[in-house]
C-alpha cells in the first residue's frame, strides 16, 4: 500500500479516536514492535517502544495537552514528502481555550512503514515549543 494513502487513513482514524477515545481503532496501523519518538523539549519529548506502549503514549499526550483545550486545529504546512516506505509532513497546531490566547506550535511528523503498518513514528517538534507550552499551562490551566 502507498505510504501516503495509509498515513492519511491513520490520520483519519486518529481524529475519530480523538473524538471518541477508542484507542483500539489505531492498533491495525502499527507494527507490534513499533517505535514512537518525540523530539523536542519537555513536556513533549518522549519515546515509546511496542504498539501497546505507543498507543498509551499517544493517549496520555492527548489527555495531558489537547483535551485541556476547547478546540484544536491541526493543518498540514507545505507539501508532504513521500518515500518508498515513508511519509513526512510539516504541521501546525492551534489550540484554543475560552478566555485565553491561542497556543500555536508545529513540527514535522514522519512515518516509516513495514508493509502497511507504521514501524517508526517520529514527531520533531519545533524549537522552543516545550517551554511555551509549560508557560501556557502554568498561566492558564488549573
């Protein structure tokens, strides 16, 4: 299967999971020994090895950041890069909370496939995002 098509299927399933919290939906998109690496400053940086741990890491990240906002919008920036077994795109997220300024940051996400399953998922978060998120949280979260 084409990496771009499979990644977009995964991204769609992720958004459905974000809406209904059914993380089992994402299992078919990852190899059993998949790895997830987030490069950037705290609180975003991290690593998970194995599908179960990877999905738990994603769930925890969503619960600790995204769900603290009233709305989040993620958009693709520029043109994705498609390799023989990989898909890479730059993104920008805008997080909105009533009565607070928007939190905006971005990065690059890369998925490397083995067959139709993601073997390695990498999020390279833009420099300075971690401290901005921590400062925002200290000011605007209970």
